[in-house]
C-alpha cells in the first residue's frame, strides 16, 4: 500500500470537512498531545493506541510511515492521516491490530479519557458522514472531484 496516496486522500477528505468537524479534528490532536509540545511523540501515540484498545504489532513501522518529515513526531496533518487509516475499512490491514492488554506507556500524566474519546467519536462521525455522502453521490451518478 502506498502511504503517500493514503496521505493525499486523507488530506483531501479533511479539506472537505465542515468547520465544526475540522475543529473536532484539532481538539482530537490537542487531546492526544499530552505534553502540549505541538506534536505527537511515539509515547503519546502508543498511549492512545493502548487506551483505544489497539495493540498494533507494527506500531514502529506505522509511526515511521506517518512521520512524513522524519522528525520523530507527528504533526497535525500526519495525525489526520492516522485517523483516516483508522476510520477506513480498506486500510485496516495497516493496523494489524488485536485487543490491547498493555498498560499505558506514559506515566505521570492523567487524562480525562472520556472527554478524549468523545472528541475522537465526533471526528469518527465526520469521516463516516463523508463516506456516506460519497457513496450516495456515486449511487445517484455524481462524481466528487
């Protein structure tokens, strides 16, 4: 799978979201950025995966693929690509996931995971709405460019 094409599709999809949906995406990023550095570290990424119930066997590879600029962290656009992968059935194989039994890797910082996952679910709904709209357009013979 060409991660570059996935990244392009994710960013194009993001651009088509409403302002409220874009705000939910920004809030999702900010909630995941527990140290408020403006980027997501591998520890913050793994903490999310653990709390979301994922244990991705290839997490180092996936993180490296998402990290387009190779700086060792994920910026907002790189995280949009991750969320797009999680939300799309055709990319599930990239996750190679199973239920997590790991303890969170990050220590010392408490998180209100209920609020975090409320933001995650709001953003997930935005992606599902986009998928439904695309399917409807195809069904009635329209093409979305």
